[in-house]
C-alpha cells in the first residue's frame, strides 16, 4: 500500500484579458476553504480596459462565430462536468448550466432577426432596425453557478464584453468557469472575472465612465443597489435592477437579459435610381 | 468665389482647368470626366424641388414673376398641321400677348419647324422677338448627321436666330458620349451666329445622373442653352430635372466662366407651374439666370394662363379664357 | 432680383385664451397656489397667454386622477376601444392641423412651413400608428399578454412641442397606461390645445393629464411616488438627474437626451443633395434638434467645393417671421437659449475657429441668431463637443473612412449620424461602425412613427417609435 499522494492545490486567481493574474493589491481571502484573490478597484480598472479592448473584435465577429464559441464553452464545460461537481455543485445544476450555454449559443444569429426588423416608413426609404451590443457590461454575479452562467452568456452572446464580480462566498465555480472560458476559443477580455467583495468593487464598476451597462440582479442589499444605480447614472449606464423576488434561474430565461444590453440602431437610405 | 470653386470643382471632377478641352479628346476621357461628376440622389433632388414648390409667391412678387415669365416664353407650335396662317397668328400674339393691355410685355421667341421660319421671321420683323427653329430631324433625331446639319443650315439660312436641336439619345444611352458631343459641336458650327439650344430629351434619359452628364456634354460642345424636352415624348419638363440642369449650368460657369441658359419645355401649363420654375432658378442658379437671355419656357398654353393671372392681379377679378386669344 | 413678398399664414385660425389652467381629470382647473407664468411669442416677445404653474399638490392631484383612470377605466378597456379613441384623436389632429401648426409656430418660433409640413403631419401619423397597436399587443413580440405599467410621468422639451407629446402619449395610451405630461415652460400652448382635443374626442377623464410648469413641476412629477414610468426628452444633464432620482425605485425609465451628431461627407457623395442634407441637418428647426448634424466631417479632398456650395446655399436661407410661408429659419425659442448659443459661439471664435454667417437682416424684436458655420474646428474645440442646440455648424475634415468613424464616435453622445457617399458598401461599413441610434445615409433628419428613435451612450436609453417604442410602456 502506497502512501497517499500529496495533492497539488490550485491557486484561485483573477481572470483578466485572458490571463490569470493575482490581484494587483496582493490581497487574498479565504472562501470555500481556499485562498481566493481579493480584487481591488485597480483590478476593476484593468478589467474594464481589457473588456473595452475586446469589444471591437468580439462585436465584430460574425454571429455564427460567436455562436460556435459559446457552444464550445458548453463542450468544454461538459468535459469538466465532474470538476464542478467536485466543487460541491449538484450534477443537475451543472447540466442545466451546460444546457444554458447551448441555449444562448443558438441565439447569437437569431436575436437580430427577432429583435430587429424592417420599418415601413411613409416615404421612399429603406429603413432597418437592428440590435447591436452596447459595449462593456458589468455583472454582479449571483452565488449559484447556474445563475452565474445565466448572467454571463446572454451578455456576451450578442457581442458585449463583460466584467463579472463573482459572489463573495462562492468564487470557486467562477474561477473554474474562467478556466473553461480560457480554453474555449473565447478571445481574451470578452469575459473578465473578479473574485473578492462586490460591495467593495461594484461601486467602482458602477461609476466607471467606460462601462455601458450594469446588472444588479444579484445585489441583495437594497441600499447598495440604490447607490450603485445612482452611480451608474453618471454616464447613463443601462441598468438591470434587482428583481422584487429572488430569480428562479432554472426558469425559461426569455429575451430580457439579452435585450437589456442591446442598442437598437436604425438605418435609413433613400430608394432611387 | 468663382475662382476658388473653379479650382476645387476641377479637382472634384478629376481633371484640371487647363485640360478641360482634353476631356473631349477621346471617348475614354469624356467617359471618365462625365462619370466623375458628383452623382444625383433621386430622392434628395425631388425633395428639394418639391420644397421649393411650396414657396408662396404673392402680390408684388407674383406680378413681377408673371411679367418675367411672359418675357421668357418661347411660344411654340410644332405640329404637322401648322400653316403660315397659324404661325402668323402666333407671331401677332407674341408681339402683343394681351391686346387689351399695352403694358403686357412680348414673349421671348416663336418656336417653329424650319419650314415655317420664313413666315415667322417676316411676321416678327422689327419686334426684337427671336425666331427659334427646331432642327436636326426633330424630334427623334434619327437621321444621318449630314441631314441634321443641312436641316440646321436651312433653318439659319431662312432667318432663324435660335436653333433647338435634339441630342442623339441612342448614342448617349449606349455610352457613345463622344459621338453625342461631336454631333452637337458640328451643329453648333452649322449654326453660325444663331444660338444653339440643346434638347436633352430628359424623359428618355431615365436617371438624373444621365441628365447631369448630358447637360455637361451639351455645354462642353458649345450649346448656348440646354433644354429639357421636345414635348413629343410622354415625360417632358419636370422641376427636379430642371433643378439638376440649373445646377449643371451653375457649376459650368464656375468652372469655365461661360454662362449657359436653361429651357424647360413641355407640360408647363399654369402660372403656378411657371412661378415654381422661377423660384427654382432663383434659389439654384441665382439672379443672373432670371432673364429671358438665360431662361426660357418652351410652352404654348402657358401664355394664356399667365395672361389671365396677370389680369386678375390688375383687375382683382378672375378672368376667363374667352377674353384671351386662342392662337 | 426676385423678392418674395411677405406671405404670412393667418393667425385668425387659432383662438388663444388669455389664460389656461391645468388639465386634470378631464377638466381645466386652477393650480392650488394660483401660480402662473407667461408664455411669449419668441419672434416678437409678445405675451401669448398666462399659463398655470403646477405645484406639488397639483401633481398629486394629476397623478391620482391618472391612477384612478388607469385602475377603473383605461387598463380594463378592450384594446380595440382604446384604439378607437386614439384614431379619433389622430383624425381631429388632421382636421385641426392648420390651427395646431399656427399655434406651434407662434409659441415655439419655428417656421410655419415646418410646423405645417413636418410637425403636425407626424403628430397625426404617430397617433394613427399607435392606435393600431392598441388591440395587437400580444403580437408585438413581448409575450402573449403584455401588461401596461400604470401611470406614466412624461416630461417633454420645447423644440417639437406637440410632436414630442405625440411620441410620449400615443404609445403610452396604446399600451394601456394613463399619463401625466408636463410640456416645456416656453411652449405649453399646443399641449393645452391637445387637452381640448382629448375632450373633443370624449377621452375618459384622467387618461391624459397636462400639468404645465417649469423644472420644479417636472421634478415633482418624475419623483412622485405614484408614478410607474418616467419618459423624458431633454438635456443629458437633467436626464442623469432623473436616472439618479429613480434609482432604487420600480419606475421604468426611458430617456431621449442630447446629441452631437456627425454628418460624414465623402468625396464621392451626391454633392448637391449632401449640401441640402447638411443644411437640413443643422438648420432645420433653428438647430433646436437633439439629433441635429452639428458636426460636419468633410473628406479633405472635397473640402473647398463643399464649403463653397454650403456657403452659397446658406446665403439662400430665409430668416424671419415664423408665420411667413417662405421662412426657412424662424426665431430662437427663448432668451435663455439665445444666450447659450451666443456664449458657445463666442467661445468658438475665442478658441480660434473661423466664424461665418451669410448676410441677413434679423428682426429687431424677438430672439434671433443667423445661421452660422465654424471652420478650422478640431475635436478639441468646445463647439465640436458640446451640444449648442442652435443654428451653428462646426466643420471638421478627415482623410480616411477609419478616421471619419473615429472622429464621429469620439463623443459621449450617440443619438444620430449621417453618411454621404454613393458607394453602397461604404455606407454599410460606416453604418456598422457609427455608434448612434439612427444613421441617416444620403439623407438626414427623417422621422417616421414606424421607425425607432433613440440614443446610445449619454444620448439616453429606450426607443420611441415603431414596435420598439411599445417596450417602454409595457411590463417586459
């Protein structure tokens, strides 16, 4: 009988611009029995820079390409299914999360048709409205893994890039998801994941003038949610407010989490010879 | 301003002032020049013309415009049934459009077929009214060049001092721009001292881009006027076509210093129509073109409506057709 | 010289009362504290009428009336019947179009040609369009049984007084909401005439309430706890304050705010129509247009001819009496706005841009500003960054399409943009990259009830017009 092997433990770091840096502050905290990076406002700043830099390529990629990459995320997640179960998640939740990636992957090349369209204006004009990504989206993520996937996937499938503030007490699945994303052909910077205390980092994200939208769904403290929404008004971010009742992540997601981060652009052109 | 925009328009059209003559040196050069002219957006041009059509011209402005419009009329008869008697009657009307009112000005010209030129010249002697003759196998132009030139020379020899020629639309539409140009230049030469009006027959040119290009060919070839229509095809003068032609003569003068006139013809029947054209001239080419030397109406029934409106302005009551001559 | 004689539209068609109360619960009534303000004709400074100034108590009353009408009548009424009321209103607006146009020009200062040919026809069209939605909401793409929000607080600007009212009220009512609307303090009269039209249409009391007043009245309205929805059109500054004040509430907010649109002209543009588009883009409605093409970006290779054409065209603009049918540019809406235009224009000169206006005689009374262009402007100039909201155009140049896009997008705003080129693929390439809610290619300042309108970035959020415009008034 051999001695028990000494395990190689993982250091749970941030995910910014496709890389896994420690917090620039050098801080970490204990969560889920592990040392986890405690992101600072400067990590928020770096993540916004990375997310902004990724907008052009990601929003400019074809919808087909984005759909394939999201589907690839599902494939990678399926392959690491046991790893997530090993983090204490139920197999059912992991399966639902995988299926959610697949569901959103399919929306990449359909949302434009469903949410846009031709407008029959009273004149000799071609007139078409089409949705476009708003840009950089800040997401305060819920603690549930299915919830995490359910806020990230709709934000990025349409071409936005995201900064995800992982729930303070449930960071491991988020960091592990980052490992999945990093191996799924998703360009660096499209999703950036910051672990730590959202109560500390979210105000910086909400007030950041180069962020276009913010999702407060998972902010359960009403006073914090209000102050974040007030800060978001500084550059008129699109805001998804916390719902009145806790969200049921297993329910049909509908379109609203995609349309919340879409702008409608309407193009006119004369018809003539 | 003329000098500045000359320099810049030249750049716009991918050539330079010194080689403007070279743009007609070959079919390729002329094509490159014409296709380098700024395009015309149909919807935008029509909206501009329609907007100008909403100008409200009342009282003193209307009176001024009516007298100017009368002075700009090329009183026209171009029928197979034309006779010397008919032409003489028309000439009498040209001299004194409103026999009851000596303050009413004469028209600019009489416009007839070549065979009727001698009659018109005699009837108009001493009046200062011009005699215009259509020529070049009007209205289709489907005759050999020699015939067209002979047609022109005959009209001039008979006393016409203005020649209204038709361009070769077939050559134009098939892209043989130089052929169109050379034909106009040859007719211009045949005209001698007579003024040449180049009829583009815009109703057959299909697009405003073509109207602009044809306008430039006519001007480059030496035309003194560019004219919309023969009146013999379904679509004659329209406001937007005239707008595009006015832009062309404006730009041509900026570029070359030479002023070319514009003549919408056909379909202009009411005072209201005529005033819209004058507004178009005023706000596109400007004041310099608001003169019978530079703008004409090719029309026949228009004159009586102008006279009725003129009478309304002076008497305050609406007139009726019975009070004006039918010639 | 072809001098156009004055051709004034008759004022006799409109009957302006000496004073107006607040329109609450289907009737006009005096404000609780009796306060009022004067509205003047900006073209003459003549007082047109004395209008009630709503205070907090009046806002309370109006919101309560709207709530009652929502609960008891409007939210319960079948869509087909709501539709019929809206169709009625559309028809009455068409019938009384001349009256509305004259009143709009009197109170706002805009040329009668625009109020007659643009504003009022679009108002009627907007009601006609949304009327048809009232009984078709399940087909709008927001679920099988979309619900209205409740009471909508709506605050509108003075640049298109009745048209902005239509953009707000028509979709709100079609979706089943009731409204309290505050018109701008300098242009309340057509909204008050609209209140009479609601009476004429026998619209149930409380469905539409019009509370006149200034900023304080508007603030009381949007901050009122009893409203479920805020729709605001106006400045970005006020829009941000509203967004802040609504934080933490359940009020759904849509904002249509400022802009600093780039109008990009390439060397292969249809130049004559492009010049018309530039003129229409910045001088339409005295430049009091949030989506005005206030930054002209011209490709360097055609800068000189375009500038020459533009100046020649500007010299033809007819500035003067708004009621004259031949007027192209009317009066600046208020003394305060005139002051702002003057201040920013002076700064443009001080910052080194070259200023030009055609010679034009401005009337002695009233508020007037000659159409003006600044050349030699760079992105760093304040006149290239700040919304002037007047007939002032900044002209900049660019060399390549990529530079044009970069400059066009280099602003916190994103409401509209223009592109002029005859190359189709370039239009679509540009349209993809311009960060603006409306892109006009080879045209400018076109509006239609079926066409969504609204901004990116600090130009606000939400769309007005079209199917998209319903989303702002439905619980989705």
